[in-house]
C-alpha cells in the first residue's frame, strides 16, 4: 500500500471518529482493499453502516474486506445477513471462513437458520484448516442449536485444541449423550481437555 493509499486510509479512519460518514463512505469504493475495510469500520463507528453496505462487502474480491464485513455483521448482530455470512463458510480464504464462524456465533440462536447451522456443522467436521474447524465448533456452542450437537460431539475426536473447544461448547447442550461425552472427555489424553471437562461436570447436576 503506497503513501497515497495510506493517507486515504488514515483520512477515512479519522472520519469515522468524527462522525464524518460521507468521507468514510467514499472509502467503500476505493481501489485499495485496506481502505475499503477501514471505511466499513469507520462507518460502523459513525453509526452510519447499513446492512446493505455489509452485504455488498461480503462479496468483495479482497479477503481483508470480507473479513471486516463478517466481523461487523456479527458484532452488530445483523441477523438478517446470517444466510449471506453463512455463504462465506465456503470461502477459499481460511481467515474469512474463521471470521464468518465467529460472526454467526455472535448472532445468537435466533440468527442463523437450520441451513446455516448445517453448513457450520460441515465446516466443523471437514474443513482442512484446524482454526476453521475450531471456530465452527465454537459457533455451534454459542448457538446451542440441537441440530449442531452431532458435529460438536464428533469434534471430541479432533486435535487437542478443537477437543477443548468442543468440551466448552457442550455446556450449551443437555442430555444423556452430552453427559456421556463429557465423562469420556475427563479421561482425554490432553490435560487441558480433561480439566475443561472436569470443570464442566463439576458445575452440573446430571439426572440419575
């Protein structure tokens, strides 16, 4: 990014702090991706960011802009865009997929529909990048939707960081299957997985 683009980016950022939404909005069509991403965040600070702005940015050719759009869709609880954000779970750039997962989790149970939860479940089980699988498991736990439980249970057989995330996610679910999974996790070969499971089991009273 050249000096001219850096100056434009700085100008757009300052506009957001000063509620200069017109100056920030011009940055959305800038030829430099970092300026466009900054413009999105600036508009959010100025409380002038619309769902249409975010929806358009989710399809931006630059990953840095798509990440910013996901972050804002989640942070601002733009639940009407849940399906659009869910579409980014198939993004070719892992950082975008990760951002989409966390955004969907932040929207809460009333946000993503059944189709999006199904996409999160596929991401949790099949994405080649561990960070994406971990983010998807975290989102399923944040949503606590019953149709996401199977994917969380499967994640208990993944690598340690994902198993730890899955144990934490199980706090959102109930039932004998969950109790059995947590009991099994207390004997996991990774001490952090065991500790997380023990902490959770200790806080709960399971039915006899």
